[in-house]
């Protein structure tokens, strides 16, 4: 038997933002901005850090509707280097595995924000098929939309309303 389904999908995105790394970093850790960027999925922070900036070792439990179904997922910040990178990992939820690493590299005129999002749904071969043909595109669009909101808030100065 071939075990292709054990290969985890990975989404890698780069977004240039005309703002300093600290602004992009803080917006990416901001629970309130996350809620704004996911308003279409009715995402709500219901436990843990539910507002403001989430910090190393802290967790947040999200409740959201995807594909018409309500889900709960708890993520924890497992590594953090101020203004440079952080990683959040699912500790409880519908996936077998989620690790999302965010990096912020200073560049002329702004920041290159990079997302590396690795995930795997449960259910073996069926999960592999769902990951490959449905979830990868769906999750990539969610990340692109979220990054567009981060970019808008960072570049338009709207970040000052969220980051104290």
C-alpha cells in the first residue's frame, strides 16, 4: 500500500506591506484584527485570550462557521521572536495537525510578511483527498484575505486603533 496521504499540505504566502515589521507583527498577533478579517465566517474568540495581542504560551479558542458547519479550534502561540516571527499551533480542533509560522523581514520601504501554513485533516486517504482538492484552496483564500486586511490596516494607519 502507498501512504501518499501522510504527506502534509503546505501553503506558503508572501505579502509585501509598506509598514515596519513591528506594526505587521503586532497586527498579526491581534485577536481583534483576526475577528475583523474573518467576519464572513462569523469567527469569535470564545476562550483564552479573546481580545488584544496574544502572547507566547497563550491560547485562543475560536468558534467559526466553515462550509455551513460550526467548528471550535484552540490554538497556542508556541514560539515567538519579537517583531521577527511567531508560530501558532492547533492544540484542539477538527484537524489532525495545524502549524502556522509567520515571519516578518524588514525590506526597503516596508516588510515582507511570510506565512507557512501546514495542516492535515484526519480520516486517512479520504482526508488526503479533501486536503488536496478542497481545503488547500479554501485555506489559502482565507490566508490571502486575512493578509489583505493586515496590509490595509498597516498601510492606512488604521492599526493605531487596534494596537495600544
